[in-house]
C-alpha cells in the first residue's frame, strides 16, 4: 500500500511539474516582424576554428589577455 501511495505521489508531482513547463512560447529573436531581415542576414556557415593552432593554444582556441595582464587560451 505504501509503494502505491508513493508511486501516485511521484506521478502527481511529475505531472504537475510538466503542466507548469508545458507552454514554452518559443519565438524568433526580434519577433516575427523582423523575420525577413533575419532571413536575409542568415548564413548557414559556422566558424569552427580560429585558423589553426598557434604558438600558445591548440585548435579551437585563441590567445586572450585580460585587463590585469593575465593571458589564457579562450574558446573561439
């Protein structure tokens, strides 16, 4: 009997959490009014690397220096 009540309580909690997240309301950035402008500026080409490994960093990273003089390899 306890297992049944525990399963029912867990099912109710999962259904309640799912009901709260049901409406995602996803939209295109800038709204649907700017869809033509967004489509005109869209390119399917994605930059995958910074141009090869350098003196300090491996592929996919580049050398960045911060305001206090600390430098590191940051992702592209």
